C-alpha cells in the first residue's frame, strides 16, 4: 500500500484492489489520524514485526468485526423470540439500546457512503490484500459481499425499520431498583 492509496482511502474512497462492498459499520476518520496509523503500522511491519504478526492482528480485527455482525443479526430474531419466551436479557434496555444504536450506525454509514472503521483498520493491516490465514479467509467471505451499494441501502433500511418496530411490538422493560 502506498501513501497515494492511503490518501485515497482516508478520503472515503473504495478499496483499490478487490472492490468489496461492506456489510456493517463505518465512520469517517480524520486524515491526520489515518496517516499516523498508516505510518505506525508501516514502520512496525518493516522494523520489528514480521508479516505473520500483522496478519494475525488483522485477523483479530476481522474476528471482532464478525462478533459485532453476529450480535446485530442475531438480535433481529432473538429479541422477538426471547420476548415471547420471557428471556429477561432480550428486554434489557441497555442491550436494546446497543442493538438499535449499532443498526442505526450501520444504516447511517450506508447513507453517507463511508467505510467501516474496522474494515479500514483491517485494510491498513493487510496492506489492502486478501486475507492470508485460513480463518481470516472464511470470516472475510461471510461478512463481505460483493453487491451493489443500493442493495445494502435497501436491506439496511428494512432491518432498521424492523429494529425500530421491535421497540414498539416488544418494548424493553426497565429494571426496577
């Protein structure tokens, strides 16, 4: 990855190799922060870390990203099921705010056309290459789909609508002290 590629990415550009459309999460990151992260990881990779260690960190970012995807998607069907089955955690206000907030964040990033900060960090760590480890390869295939952006916009709006509808149909219950 060159400085020119990095400047392109820091301005919200798409990936230059493999052009993926991302399923979840994005916010713009200030250019100075992006350049600092880039220089830090570029120098660490050259000086004291081998490529394997950097790929390992990229896999950790990808695994965290995958857990967030699972949290959001499982909430779509576990909240209604848990509400009817009287599972207390599905009516927890903090859980519901977290779920709804993350879904709003995902929809907003799609509307703004920004790249997910976790995707962005993973791309920096990998140098905008495909995942090299076995686990990284399969998690990457699960959470990144090569579809037009308008399809994701429609899907996210539908799922955000469902999330908001769940607040009305299955309202969270406030815990009493």
